[in-house]
C-alpha cells in the first residue's frame, strides 16, 4: 500500500518523542548510572564501582518491561536513599542538551497554527525537567509510563492520545527516533509518522524513505503551510 503524506490542511496536531528526538539521552543516563550509584556508594560506604555494580544488577532484575523501571521514586526507596529526585536532577542539569534545530522548528510549526504535543515513554518528571526551556510550545505532555501505566508506546497509547485530544489519527503527525515505538506503532492506527534517524544508521529503501528524516528540519519542509 502506498502511503501518501497527509495533506497539510488535514494535520492539526504535531507530536514529538522526547529522548533522542528533542533532547539527547545524556541527562537520563547520568541520573541512573552516576547519580544513583554515587548516592548509594556514599550511604553504604562503598566504592563507586561496587555501588554501580549492585545498582545495575538491581535494575536488570526489574528490567524495562516492568513499570517500576521507569519510576525514580521506586528506586530511591528501594536503595534507601533519602534524597529527593529533584536534587539528583539538579546535579545533572548541565547535561541536558536540546538539539540545536529544535527551537526554530517548534517556533515555525507553532506559528503555522499546529497544536504541538509530547508523546514519550519517559516518566513525567524526567520529561518536565528536561524540556523546561521549550515547555511553552506544548499544549499536552503524554507519558506512556506515568499517565497510562504502559511501558512502551503501543498503538493503544497513540489511540488514547487521539481520544483525549479528540482528533482523528489522520490529523496527527508523530516524529521520534525509535523505529517501533515512534514509527511502526503510530502508523498502525493511521497517524503519519516520521522516523528520525540522526545518524542515518538505518538503510531504508522504497516507499518509506520519504518518512525518514535526519533532523527535525525534515518535517518543516513537509508541514510548512504556504
Ligand atoms: Mg526516543
């Protein structure tokens, strides 16, 4: 089946993934792989290496298919760390990198009258903290884990988002950097999806090629009204 891009006039909502799409992964990695082990090392009087090993093995026992994996309060409690996540986040604020084209792309799309939203796997507190400088562009922030108790962005996740916004999937464009959760799944229900491949690492040929972009400017060309 040939998928033609939606006509610009039909599109009302433009949705974005967060990690790897608007911001780099560095901040989240620092919180989980430095901040928490370091706090645990201090509390237990361990070396960082020992604490890291232990913390990492506890993460692995839970694994990304369980909802606890995404819940920082769960982990702080589990490791007996008496430190609010806000403080941990603050320590790594300098690691937050919003990709350079993001602000301009959001400004243009907003100016064109699109409703901009976020659709992420990450827990709400991670999303909100990382997007502070660009928060004003978005009308809604949807977290699969915090809002819907789902560990991945399924087609059901995208259907719920459409329901809540009261729009048809055909009126929504989604862009993100995960092949399944940002591209395959939203397309299943009729959303127009763009796969963001910043490193151009996937070799996609044929009709899907026009739905692959290497940075977010790629959607501007397709959705700028003239
Ligand atoms: Mg992502």
